[in-house]
């Protein structure tokens, strides 16, 4: 968790690419977790 906070803190001291990149990293991570949870639920319904 500390790594995520450090990434966010460093983005505020970064270039415009950092301002755009860090939120995209968080959105990508949320997409991966959401997809995994969906697939787990889908698998449970089939059994």
C-alpha cells in the first residue's frame, strides 16, 4: 500500500506525463481486479 501512496505523491511533483500516467495505472489496476472478481463469480455460478 505504501508503494501506491508513494507513486501518487511522486506524480504530483512530476511532469504532465506523470499527472496522466498515474491515474491511468490506477484505472488499469481497477480493471484487472474487477475482471478477476467478475470471472470468479461467473465460475462459481457454473458449478
